[in-house]
C-alpha cells in the first residue's frame, strides 16, 4: 500500500541537503523571506529562523518551500479586485467561515479556490452536543474529551483552541444541518437508506450492552455523526446560502502571494493566478483568511517536518484545476513568506489504522516472529505507531471461531467492529459505518469475517487453518514461537489477568477453538497532515515574535495549535467538526472587523 521514498522519485538527502550545516540556513532563508524581500536568507538570525519554520532542527540546505519567491510585480497584475474579506480555500473550513461571515453581516466576501469547484471528503462530523445527541440522551464531558486529546498529543496543542471546538461544536452541527432543513432524515434505519437521499445518524450507536466503554484505556467518545450519502449535499447547501447572500466564489484560481509590503503592518490582500496564468490582486480591507488545508501532498514539506511519515501512501482525492492534489501547504508557505510562524512540531500525520477484518478490536496481535508485543486494546493511531516500529512493519491479528460472540465486548468507535448481523436481520440503528458491523453476506463461507486463506502473489493475505501449526505455516511464522505465544495468551485469558501487557480481562479471549484466523496488518495510508500557522484564540495569525499579523487569519488545517505528535481518535470526525466549528467562529470574528 505504501510508496517508498525512492519510489516517489527523489532522494530525501538530495533535497534536505543533509549535510550538517544547514537547517539553520533553511530557517534563516524563511525568516527573511518575503516576496518583497526576495528571499535574502543569509542576513537573518537562526533564532527567528527556527521559530518561523516550527522546527528546531539544525541541518542543511534550504528547502525550496522556505524560500519566498520574488514578489509578483505590479506591472504583471492584470486586474485589481476590491474586497472586504478574502478567503483562500473553499473546503469545509473556508465555506463554513464564508457562510458564517455573511450571515453575521459581512459584505464583499471573495472566496478563491484553486480547484474547479468547492471541495469536501467523507461523511463524518464530530461534535459535542447538538440536537441529535440531546435526543439520544448522549451527554459528553467536554473537558474529558479535550483532556484526552491533550494527553494523546503530548500536551502540545493550545487547549483553548481545542476548547473552542468543544464548547461550540454542538451549536455548529445544528447550524450545519439547518442549511439542509427538510432535506434529510435523522436516525434512519440503515436498511431504509437508499444510498442517495440525505440521512444523518449517530456513528457507533447504540453500544452493545456488553461493551464496557467506561473502562477504556483509550477512550473514544460518542461525538461523531455520519451524514449520508456524504458531506457533499450538506456543504452544497452552505455554498448556496453564501452565493445567494452575495459571496463571490472564484474557482480555478490559485492564491500565490499575500500582500504585506516590507513584511510589516497589515496584510492587505492576496495575489492570485487565474486559469489563463493571469495575475489579479484582490485587496482585503478587513481580512485575509487562510483556509487552504494541509500539506500532506507536498513531499518536501513532509520530509522536512515529518520525515518519519513521508513513506505513507496518500489517498487524498482532491485535485486542483491543473490536476495536482490540492493539499500542498500553500497557505502555510504564503504565511511564512510574510513573517508568520509555523507552529512547533512534531506535526501530526493522520495515519490511523483501521485494522483487519475485525477492525481495531483488541484481538491477539503477534509480530512476524510470532511474539506478542503490546496491549492490543488501543485505537488505530497508537496501533500504527507501534506497527511502524515492528520488524517488517507487520503484525498479525489472530482470533478463533468464536469471534462472532466476542466482538460485542470490544471498544466502540473509530475502527471497531461490534456487530455480527445475521442474514435477514437489521443492522442496529446508527451503528452504520461499514466498519462497525459484519453481515453474514460479507462472510464468504458463512464462518469467517470476510476472508478465507488467500494469497497475493506469494504473500498470505488472511489465512484460515484448523490448527495453530497449520496457521503458523501459512503465516510463515515460527511454529514453536507462535504456539508458545498462544499458550501464554490463553493462560493469561484464563487467569483473567494480563500480567504481560495489562490488557483488560473482558477483552482477553483465548485462541482455542478452530478454525483459527490470522490477518496481516501493514502500514495504513495518510489522509492529511496536521501542522499549521500559529494563531491566537481568535484565529489571528502570529509572527515569529508572537505578535498578531493584522488582517491575517487561519482556520482548518492551515491553523496550528490543534493536533501535534499524533492525530488521535478519542473524538472521531473532529477534523471535520473543527473545520465547521472554527469556520463558524472565525466568520463571526471577521464580520465584526
Ligand atoms: C480520504 C479522506 C477521508 C477523510 N475522512 C475524514 C473523516 O471521516 N472525518 C474527519 O473529521 N476528517 C476526515 N478527513 C480529514 C478532513 O477531510 C480534513 O482534515 C478537513 O476537511 C480539512 O478541512 P480544511 O477546510 O482545513 O481543508 P480542505 O478541505 O482541504 O480545504 C482546503 C481548500 O483550499 C484550497 N486551496 C489550497 N491551496 C489553495 C490556493 N493556493 N489557492 C486557492 N485555493 C487553495 C483547496 O483546493 C481546498 O479546496 C479525511 C481526509 C481524507 C483525505
């Protein structure tokens, strides 16, 4: 599933210039570089360089993205457009901000988008509160959620920025749905859903009675809703509201540079390039909002900021008017070129694993040597973190024929499988999210969770056997080691005490009754990469001296302070929920300027 660095056609050393000297120079290049200053790197201090780039690394070479391009000359600008507010990016956060701003009285808003139309992905939206949760009697402790994210992110995020989501996301989700009032149904039964109409349901709800989530080692909260068929029609309705209120969307339009003369004072606008290659200046008398997403498709930025994650294959689907992926860190770069500060790392790749046929359920895991290596009862992000460090980056998920009775005890949430649905039965309402259940129809031989032993080339991808010896052979794992591991695991399960790795007793199931199943888990994919410009709690971008840059704001994945080290999963759908909520909030702020 992954493309190696070299397969992607370049050498990490080549562009990082990993001689000893120069991330200093790299950072210095940035600190000095404004388009207007045409990137006089060497004259700037190392200290401000590190601050600007969000990396403390010393090293070499100047990655090209840290060097500001020459300023686009006034003589090359074909047209000037006057606006109050310019929003760069018509994704979830930018559209939410535009709608909120115009609904709160802002005028003369221009949204520039480099794709041919507005963009979105997926169907999840995570929030705390809101009518759907209230009707279901779901009451989430906001501080518990934010506290858990803080812990899983090594206490690096700005807790007040997370809190904005926690405090306002219920309202924001109701506001999101209000744009589609009368067009969707809530809590539709899954078999009533025709795949086309709009329907909103709670993800992973209700929990099986046996799932004692209160004792979770990695808690997953009930914040996530699923909007069917996906977020598209709901966002379309927001765009319609914006357009009817006079917001101007300029598609196939690439924001290229911010206008901030001499890198001092306020940001005055944006220079964009249209599909013909003509430059236009859009002045912003009140604000420029960077809502241009993340940088996971910028290989140079990935290798600079998160070299441990640049091997993950991207499945990012959105492309700009020229056919390139849209998430190339344009907003972060344009901001840094005029003096904004990239947040300190480690930046956070969204690389959560979805597990095997039984998802991220806490079944026995062994490595390629047949050894157990961790408490299996964790979410998809911590699991991928372990997997990255295993020999051959491979683990096997192992379970026996009794899995159908065991999945209801497992954690409920992102990546968990909790229901086995007999043929003709209904999927429990709201547990939709295909990974929440396995139906008998999915079950190829009526006995296994969707697979029998099969191979891709010489490589086993899911094996089934009637004995552990046979299983080991199919897995190409040492039989004695695997047998010893399973015997020990069974002993701990019988004792109800996982002395070895501390897994809770009610999720320890012995591997004793064949057929036995094993599935190899290898690297997952990357969705987006979190790392953005440092802002205050009003979304105002800060410079390398921690002073606000007047007129410049950031939201969504262009904003820092939200996820660091990891994109954890205590609150599934939070990325969309935060784009929506923070978009709503920053729109209100811009409307008051
Ligand atoms: C396959 C996939 C599935 C996902 N599923 C989920 C999920 O289920 N739940 C969840 O919470 N998150 C999910 N995510 C992550 C989530 O989609 C994003 O984190 C979130 O939508 C980011 O919103 P945004 O507004 O910051 O950025 P985006 O939605 O990326 O919007 C940024 C916009 O800015 C535009 N832009 C960029 N540069 C320029 C420029 N120079 N000029 C003009 N326009 C520009 C882009 O074209 C884009 O339209 C998923 C991501 C992927 C890839």
